[in-house]
């Protein structure tokens, strides 16, 4: 009896062992994609949108069985790092990615951070997708950074020209936070405005990033009587404060920015005073959105309880990484192969209707293809939500 019991138990154990072995063998490989960006502080909305977009799309792809790259099926794993909008922490984040053997990273979200991580990325064979605008990141000899959105020097002129032709804007004023990102955006915006023939009536007023009373800062700008007030590089937290202060000072003209914003933050901080505020939006409108984009929005909302329109743009970086790896599986651990693929890369765009394609652009601005192709969608805030003002395309 004991012997028969032993044999039965042994057979059961062997069966279980084979089952466990089969499950382990069938488990997908892991494709780790990093995110280094700001998810805390006044600019948190920018990075949170990035990370949530990546996590939503990764969960969706994994639910579908993973992604097939060169005959190997991978589950996508997002590895996040909050750089707190601090260049030193951004460097630490990129070093963490290098230590984990990650070759593809989304972020950072600001100019200083994107510039700071460049040496780490180049030395460790990392391609990164910043949401930052300095041209030197994307022009030769630099080659590891890919701009993940439309730059202010691309969107600014488009916005100014539209407002000149449709709203009769003739005079423009700029105000910027006293940090490198907004100051750089102010300078390029003012130069673009002058080139279009606009009269720049103010472009030297700045504010400290921890300002809470914007009235004395804005007063001289408002007194210059601009038709358009540009909030250069304004963070989502500061935008409603500036808008409210300008309106309470009696300014009745147009207000715009080239940075993406959060409708919920605007509604909470400025209410109806934010109506008419113009900003760069997500790379999709109801008319452009495919069924896949609508499902992405639905999945994102269910995962996080809310949605940020900017994620219509932020969903793209992960898609570009995965589709480029599919086009050249040798790039899975060799970014030089990734770079070789970019010039001729083309894949269906799942998030837009029609025959839209994923391609790399940027030749006009950078002399090489170091930018993802997403539509330039410009929004106008109205009664708690964004409405599309116009849509354009960047080369």
C-alpha cells in the first residue's frame, strides 16, 4: 500500500512539475521601456500624462498577448522614474535605466532635464524621447534624442499666423517664468512674431516660479495693450493663476501658450475666466480619432479615473518605439540599428482615421529625422473643456 501510494504521489508530482515547467516556458519575455520625467510639483501634469499613457497602452498590448518582435513575443513593462523637474535627478533616472539594460526611454519633459541626460544616453546606447525643445538635442552631431511632440518654434508661428488672419491680432506681449525653458520659448516666440510682422510690445517681463501674486508682474504688460498675451512655457499650475490675474486687471484680449495644458486644472483654478485660452492640445480631435484612439481614452479613464487631453500626443512615443523595433528586430538592444531604420520607417497609425502613417520627421527643423510625426492640434478652452481651434502638420 505504501509503495503504491508513493508511486501515485510521484506521478502526481511529476505531472505538476511538467505543468509548472510548461507555464514557465510559455511566459513571454519582457521588453522594458523607461520613463524619466516630472510627476510631482507644478509641472506634474506633463509627466503624469506621459507615464499613464505608456502604462495604459502597455497593459492593452499585454492583454492582447504581447508584441511580436522578430519572432519573440514580449510583454511590455514600463519602468518609471520621477525626476521632480530636477536635472540632477533626471541624470540619476537615466543612469538607473542604463543599469537595468534599458535602451529606450520616454522623457524628460523639460529642456534642462533633456540636455542633462544626453551624455548618459549617448554613453550607454539609449534612445530617448524628450518633450523638450532645444534644437541642439536633435541636430547633428546629436542623434540619440527624438522630439516626442511639436516644438514651440513650430507651433508658435502657426498660432500667431492663425490669430493674425482670423482675429486681427497686431500687437503681442510675452511673459515668462524665470527658468531656462520658458525663457527660451519666449525668445523663440518673440522672434517668430517679429518675423511674421507682429509688433512685440513687451518681451522682458519675468516672474519667479513660486510667485503667488501675479498682479504686479502683469500690470506693466497689460498697460502695453497687446492684442495677444503669450504665456511662454507656462506650467499647468501657473497658467490659471496668470489668466485669472490678467482678467481681473481688465485685460480683454487673447491669451495663448505653446505648452499643453490640463482642462481640469484650468477649470478649477480660473473657471470661466479661462474661456478663450489657446494652447497646444493632444494630437487628436474627434474628427481625427480612430476607434483605437477612442478605446485608448476609455481604457486610460478606467485605469486612472480621469483623462488628460495631452495624452492624445503622449500615447505616440511608446507606439513609435515598438513599431520601429518590429521593423528592425536587431534594434532591440542596439540603438544604432534603430537609427538606421528611422529614415525609411513607416507603419500604420492606429490612432487616426484613414491611411495616416507613423513616420519620423524633423528634417526642416533639425537637418535629420529626429521627431515623431503627430498632428499639431491647437485648442481653445471653453466651459471646462478644450475645443479644437485648428489642425496643422509639421515636416
